[in-house]
C-alpha cells in the first residue's frame, strides 16, 4: 500500500512575498551557473513550461485541478498509467457499468459488490490498494471535469536562463583586462617616446645623450621626486588591502548568503528540487517539502529521506522527463535494490551517500521542529527558492550567527492560538491592569519578537 | 590454526630478526643520531635569517589560511528503509529491566538513533517505583550500566584455550564435553548467581532433560545465605522476604546498610524516604553498626558497636522485647541504654516496626526473626507470602561444590553471572578444583579472573542487547528487551544453554513460550498477545499477590543464640567488617569509569578502596611514622594517606588508611569489589589503571580473601585482625577534604522534628538579615535592631525573573537525600562529563557538575565556645574536628543559578550570562578560560577543562576516547574542549526539549514534564525540578515552605536552587 501524498493547496501562496526583506531574484542573479547546468535548465524549462488551454467552466476546472492535485496526483496521471490507471475518460468508461462515485470513494468496499469493471481494473493494478478518499460526488465530478478538459503543456518560448547576467559580468572583466593591457602598451610606448624626445632635446642642446638607466631606476627617481603623491598612493593601497582582507575574513567558513558563492556540492544523485517541489502551474510536481523531509516538524533534523520514501513514487515512475532524469531515477532503483523490469525488490540495497549541504558547527544547536512547527516558517525562508530555482540543493543562507539573530530580532513570535504562549502572556500581564513592566518594554514596537522572549540568549542555541 | 600461508612485511620480518622488528615498533627511534647532527660544524654555522624566517612564517600562515577555507565534505547517509519508530534527532525510550544479582530495577532506556545513551528508573511500573512522585529508583550502578555496553574490552567472539574461536566450534566442543561428562557419569553443574528468570530456569531444565546429571547451583557474590537459612529454620521457607519500610514507624537496623548495599535497595530507598517527611508521620530510625554507612548517616540515632558485638546487641534487643511481650529471653546480651531506647521505640510501634540485620549468620538472623515475630511485624512490614526471589544462593552448597570439584566428581561446569575465582574466600580451592573439571565454560563478557581459567568463554550479550524475563517477587514479573543490536559476535547465555540442550529455539521466542505457558493461570480473559505486548511496553507485569497467611515462628532460640555468640570467638585488638560501596558494589562493575570516579558518599574518595578507621586509632598508628600524626587525618592533595598492612588469617593486603568519623574505635572496614584483574586479566577498561608510580595494575585491592565460612555461611566480619603501618604513604584522590561545616548554619541547617512541629520558623530557619540605616521596626531609633532580610538588597539591577516566562529552579530536600549519588552518575551520562582519572582528581580537577557534599557534625559550637571565652583560633581548629559520633549531612550541590550571579559580572568576554528563565548560561564557544568566574563563584561549582580529556592521555579512563565509548555521548550536549569552563546547565537541553513539546502541543508546560538528569534519577524525591514562576508547581510550593533556605544566603546572590532544612526525629519517645 502506498502512503497517500499530502498535497495541500499551493502553499507558496501562503508565503509572504518577500520574507527576509532581501531581493530574491537579485541575489540569485549573482549566482554563477555553469554552462552545463544552464543547458540543463534550458532543456527543463523548454519541456516543462506549459500554456493551458482555457476550459469552458473555469471555476469548476480550477477546483477540479486543486482536488486532483491534492487527492489523486500522487498515484494517477491524466493521460497515462502510474500507480493507478489514467483518469481521462474514466467517466465515460464507467457510464452504465457501475457506480463510479462509490468506486472512487472506497474501491475495496465497492470491489466486494463484484462489479465486473471494478474487478477488471483491480486485477490489473493489484495488490496496490487505493486508500478510501473522503470526497463528495460534486467534488468527484469536478475532478473528472478537470481531467477530461486538461490539455498537455505546450512548450513555451524559452526564456533566457537566470545565469546570463553573471556571464556578462565575466565578459566585462575580460574587456577590462584588454583595456588595461592596451593602456600598459600605450604607457610604455609613450615613456619610450618621451625618453627619445628628451634624448633628442638633450642632444640638440649639446648635452650629449642621457645616461643609460633602467626603467626601475628611472621609476625610483620619479617616485622620489613625487614623494607625497607616492605615499598617498601607498597608504591608499595598504588601507584597501586591509579592508579587503577584513571583508574576506568575515566570510571564512561561510558558504551561503549574498557575499560568497553558494555551497553546492556534487551529489551522488542529481536530485532536482525544482521539479519535485516546484509550483504545479509551472509544470512541476508541487510535492510538499515535508513529504520527504518529514522529520522537520518533529526533530532537530529535517532529515534526508530514506530511499524507501523515493520509492513510494519511483516504483511507478521509472522514466524522467529527460534522458538525464531517467539516468538519475535508475540510480535510485539501484540503491533501493528495485528491478523495474520484474517489478520486484532484489534485496541488493545500498544507502545513498549524500553530501550534507547545511553544516552547522557542533556547538550550535538548531532545531527544525521549533522553526517549522512552532515558528511556522516556510522552508524557503531559510533555504531560499529551492522549489523554484535550485535543481541540486545548495546553501542559500549564510548560516552565520549574525544571520540567525538578525531574524530573531525582527521576527514576531507566533502566539495566536497556542496555549503555551497564552500562559506566557498571562504571566507577563501579571495581576495588574497595566501589565508587567517587561511586557510594556516588549511592546514598544508593537510586537513581541523572538529576541524579547529570550531568542538572543546564549543557551537557547549553545549547550 | 591450519593456515600455512605466511605473510611478511619485509626481510626482517621474514627472518624474524627480532632486533629490527623491535626497532620498527618505535615510531621515532631512540638511537637517532641527534648529537651527531648537532655536532656537525656546518650545522652550527647554519642559521635562518630574519627575512627567511618571515618568508617561512608568511608561507605557513598563507597555507594554513588556504587550507582552512576548504569546505568540509560531510556525508549524510539516510536509511534505505527507515524503521518507523526512529526519527533522527528524537530520542526513543524503551522499558526494560536491570538485574545483576545484587540490584534489581525496572528502567527506561533512552536511545538516540538506535544507541542507548541514558538510563533512568521506570516512573510508571515496577517494584522500584516511588508512586508519590512518580519516579523509579535507580542507583549509580544501574544508571551507569549503559556505559559498560560500550566497553572495548568486552569479548567479541567466543574463545577457547587456543584463542579466538567460532560459535560452531564452541557448540561442537562443548556438546562433546557435556556428552563426555555423561559418559563418565560425572555431574554437570550450572553455576550462576541467583536466577530470578522463569525462562532461564526453564532453559536449565531443558539442559537437564538432555543431560541427566545437570545440577543448578546458585551462588551470590555477596551472600544472604544466613538470612534465607534463618527463614527456613524459623518459618520453613528458604526465602528473602519482602520488607515494607513505608509501614514501619520504627526501624532498627543492625549493621544492615539497607539504603545502599543490603537487600533490595532500589525498593527500600523510596520506601524509607517516604517516611522521612517531617510534615507526615516520620519514622524513627536506629542504626547499630561499626562502620559509618550511608544508612547509618541517615539514622536518627546511631549506636556504634564492634562487629563481634552485633550478635549481643541483637540478643539485648531480643530480650528487651521478650520482657515486654512475655516471650522467651535468651540471656547474655549487651547492656546498653541506647539499645533499650531502641527496644522501647520498637515496642511502642509494634506491628508497625521493623528490625533488619546485615549479619550473614543464621543464628543471629533467627534471633532477628524472633524479634520481628514478637513485634508482630510479619504480615505488615515483612511479607513472607509475597517474598522476593532474590538471594537464593546457599553457601554450604557452594562450599560443597568446591570440594566436589577437587574430588574430581564434576565433569563439566557452566558459569554465568559469577566470578568465584575472584570473590570466593576459598578462591584458591576453587581454582584448583576448576583445573580438575573436564569442561569448564564461562559466559562472562570479559576474560575475567574465572573466565580466563575456563576451557571456553562463550560471551553473553550485554543486558541492553538481550531479552530477559524476571520474577523479582511472587506474582511480579518483568521483561528486558534489547535496545540495540548486538555489537559483537556474542550470544545470550540462555540461548547457548538451549542450543546445547538440542533446541534451536531463539531465546526471545523461548521467553514468550514460557510466559504463554505460565501466564495462562493468571491472565484470564485477555489474549496472550495483548498481555505480552503490554508487558513489553511497560517492562512489568504485576500479575497477582498471595493472600496473607498466619506466620508462626518456629525457630530454636537456644541453638541460634549459641551459634550467634560464636561470632565473638577469638576477638582481638582489631576487628574488620567488609562492605560493598555505593559505587562499586560487589565488584562486577569495577570496570565502569563513571563509578570509579564517583566519590564515595562518605569518604569522598575515588579510584581506590582503603581501610576506614576511627581518628584516634589512626593517629595512634601514624605515631612515629608520619611527622605529625594528625597529618594522617588530613588526607588530600597535600597529605598522602598512611599505608597499613591488614592481616587476617592467611590473607594480608596493604591499603591506605582513611579517617572515617563515626567508625567504632578498634574496628576497621574495607570495601569489597576492588582489586579486579590483579593478575593481568582483562576485566574491562578502568578496572586497571596506571598508578602514581607509573605501574599498571588493578584499582584497589581485593578484600574477598578476608571473608570466611562460619556456621555454614560466609561471614563478612573478621574479629582477629592485625594492623601495622608499613611506613609508606599512599596518595589518594579525595574530592572533599574538609570534614565539618564548621558550625556554619548558612550552609546546612538542621533541626529536630519537635522544634519543626512547634511551627516557629525562626527557631530553625531564621532568614538572614542585615542592619540598615532606617527605622525598620518603627521604634523611633535607628539601631542594630533595624534589619532587613537579605532578599531586600540588590547590588545590581535585578534580573526581571518574576512573571517573565519561566524561572527554572531546583528544590533540594536534605531530609529526603540519602546520599546515594545516583544524581552524579546520571549527570555524567546526560551531560557528557569527562572522566579525568585519579591523578587529576587528586589535583581537584574532577569535572562533575554536581557534587554531593558530606558534612560531619562537630562537638564544638561557635557560640558556646565564645561564651566560654575560648579564643577564635582554637575554636576554628576545634570546629574542624568531627565528632566521635557525628551526625551526617548530605548536600547535593550544583550550579545554584544565582539571579545575582557573581560569575557573570567578572567574565571579560560575556561567556557566562543570565537568561530570562533564571538560568546561568555557560557558553563554551565564547569562553577563553580566564577562570575568573570559577574564582568568583561562592559555591565552587565551576569546572575548568585543564586538558583535552578526549585524548590519548586520558584514554585509559575516559570512555569518550575510543570510538566505541564515544557512542554513549549525548548528541544534544557539546563535548567541551580544553581551556573552557563548564558547569551545571540545569539540563537546558531537556528544558528546551520540554518547552518545544509544550509549544507544539499548544499547552503550558506541565509541572513534572521536564526533568533534569539529577531530579529524574532521584527516586527519593530529594531533588525536585520545576518552574518557580508556575504558582502551582511542586518546586514553587517547596521554595515557599518554611523549611526552604538558600545556601550562603547572606551573600545575597539569590540562587534559583533552594534547600530544605534537615529534620531529624531525635526527640526521645514519649508514648
């Protein structure tokens, strides 16, 4: 039996448009994406971008789409078989042959009625049982309306990949270099010309040729003449170097954020986050992050899914949208010991040796559960647009203490509806009408931030 | 050893050139021609110029910087198929059972990612559960046992005399050996400690069914044969009864250390502590003993007597009670007014009293039974119908076995849970007998003293890797389940027995079958599977209790008294009593570094056993040996201990002598369980260490040879002992050198129950006040009577603590604290506290976050002395001297989490700060190691990491050094590096986890849902943790009670830890 995918309504809609006050596309544009990946992204965007044909009843279609994605999409495709049969045309197929609604709602119960068509379908897809779904007849109608009116995505005009500006950046450097070389050549030639002229002048004045001196000697002599200027230049260079070193020291050991290239290690399987978790309206699968990273809400670790979680879907899905994708899926099958030909496990298992992307120092305790379950943060607020613009995972945030406590300083504690915070507030309110002095202090800016409840205290993270 | 293929590394190896091979062993050869190199004239001339030096420096710096910039590649490898119950980062708790022949406890085991890392008592089920809290009692030995799982010296495969072997070979050879024994018509003996497992008994029965001459002999390392034998003679049942201290209004214990080492201590401790609440009906406890024991330290009245006098004290008590009850007197008892008081107390509480005796003499125990019988205690405080199954060993049978072995009558012996070559008084006889046995098999986890002499060692699993079932009492069952897969190629010894009996059953299936067969009678209605699953979940099944039946004493008092009086035969100047310490017990856990480093609750000595002596005796012995005999009393870093030679019979050992206040003059006491692996046996890490002379050897000396067989049971006293000073001294590692609290009531406060009940707080717990320059008492004059309590003063701006979220605090009840020290080892386990070894403890560098201070009372009182006109200096000196018959205080001290913490103000880098939850936080990554904080801490609870303890230097003692030992570390707590201060964090990791659970559930933190390691380990309820801002919390209630005070209140640091005044039931009986 396959677990049911939990696909809520597009959760990205719940996300504040600009959670950290950082210009997302801006910081992404600075990322350098290697040409191979650019090509890969291009192919993806070509194959995935889709334009929808407009159906007659847009509202019904939309609600059907939502229901389909929430309830059916993990096991059914519209046009082709997956874990379960393709859904297009099912309504016509069932007309007069049985109760489609009952079949959808609880297939195992309906099977007991001995309906011929049901038995036929069961024989084809057993032993995978379809879990009963709590849908009304209207909702089922909406789903089939959506399914029957769905049009496969049409390739969109390719957009320039986001990596482009950085390439321009490196071209600029090249131009600057050429320019600098030109200047150098011109400068050297000019100094030659100047020297010849000086010689000529000197000869003309009858003083004979100037003494043969090396360029360095002449430079020294010139520098000595322009002592003040040179010391300013020297000072400027020293200060500039120190400042640069200072800046560089700040990002030692920092592998994310705006100032350094993001850490994006080579992974044994090039898992594509965008494809799996990206928005459905862009042709992606929109799987909830916590379907795979299920321990994020209960543990300090978000958890890398075990291979059996991949196999929930990839038992059925053995081909990718691209050839490269198929190759990666094959790797999963190898690790899980799954023989897609025979449709059986061989027992030859091998765990995937992923490279950890987000590394915190040992003395810092970070709990995903606190941030996800209590703080109700979206994954993207710290992990960046992993569902939109990252194929293989990379470290988006700098993960420095500054970054942590900046957020703790600004972020309001999500107290509403939480009995724990009701108690905290009751204590802060105390017995007086005016409330506790501390509470007034906290509320000066109109909100109670994480910092004010102790989010800046050392032993919240270091113990 | 059939392999003929030879592999060599080089020519020297092939030729077996010993010189060359030896030279290769040292990585840096000694004969390196340094002189030659340095003597070279060219070399002398060579020098590194300033510029070159700077170039090198710059290059190295640059290279190091570049190297540091490399992103570390860390692999993260998830399961292929994740077990449903495991979530990485979230702890799982499993109910299981600990039983090792001396302790029994239902426990909960904490596992992280499949590794057991912490043990606490089962708060819901089991006989060791204190229902009032609820918490399960465990002692230090039990909660430290998780570490022994990761001991790298455990045997990893079966061994034969030839070396490593396989299970197939072992099974074949042993089956052949057993058949040979049968063919020769010789007996096969299964020698075990007391088996309380129904399934193990069934497995042995299965072996007997296959081999007709199988005989099961049980032998307890520390014997209770005299107690069970006396019960056989008195009541016809050879059992160890169940005692119920909760019902006992008066307790008289004669040399029975029932809070630490005698009987079922995990039960007695909570039962006893529940009757020490001064707000309830407090019991009255008399202790009659020679050595100051933990139980004696808790007693209301302690009567010191010599070991040879114990039988006469019993007789005196017996006759006093007999006089009152009209029973038969025995005659010849001690004449003691104090014993008569005890008798009065018992008689006044007859039917609700209890007399226990630690003597292993049958005669003495028959008299004790008679006393309890006359008092009508059977059926109330003593239950023979629902007796325990502990301590079934019979010393006479064990002694006979040694004789039979020597006579060649035994064909095979299989040994589990025993170490007779170490612990028998007749160990030499046992060893010679063992060599005459055709097949000897040990199931020991180590190649210990006995196992190393056997033909085969078939290593048993660690109990955390094993299934097991237990029947501690009639109708009480318990289960043990494995919490980790087997680390090594070991096998449950019961499974081995089953295998040799021809059964292929797995041990866990066998247990289930046995339960199914046995439970049918007691679980009517419910399906077996549901009962089994529930029992496994709970760890316990309380199936039934037997109804009380009338108990009639049928012992022969005359014979018993005659036998008892023999104890005094041959008494000489010195008498010796042997005892088991709280940490090491009978010695099977001597390889556990946490236990070795846990200071003895009374002497505060670690990593050694020693001779406990009275001060006057010790000074007499030291006279002429030490420059100042008084130095012998002041053992510590500066003064080593006097070494003495103890001789009794044919045995003698040399040990340091320690001043133990309260020890009866003329008697000495030595702890059993030390001196493991004295002949180079590998008995586990930390049982042997390198001493101050650089000699690798066992920790302490073995005192078991001083035991002897008397009246058919092993006696743990020796009355004819000689004692001489060797003239040498010996350094001991002691954690507390001052003995008394010097009459400072701001540290410990004490009162009697009468004063307490009178209700005037100022009489026993007067708040500290300071004079102020304002008219507080409004009498119109500003004088010294105008005082304010210390709490009214603030040197700095106050931390906002009241009403701001939580304020975590501990309340420590000096009345409930019996001094067992389970909190110390629990803290070790929870907080990854380094073990530093004897040498560092000697330098006061132990790392324990929680210490258990022990203070003896002094006869000198400050005010009395001053009034008598004594000089201050002589008063101070005399106040340091403990009383001959001292009262004892135990006081757990951890970081007090002061709201005006002196440590916080002096840290130059703000590495220690205050949280708004009242915690004094220590941030290791900020700390630069100035140690100003430790200097400024009035409680001296801060510890400095002098070394990188997780290093080679400490590999011998610190379990975290090797890869296996490291598995016990709690991943939620940082392992501290060299150069930083550390201290009690009030288990902030548990606080954070508890708060998170509450936030996720959307409910306020429930009182009791968060526990520190120490409070969870404290089954007597002495340490209570909670939120002081929660007005309903238990800790708040205690903090606001009349008994509450702060240690060193006068310095105004406002701690979040409070103590409750100790109340002793010392008023004379009035009824």
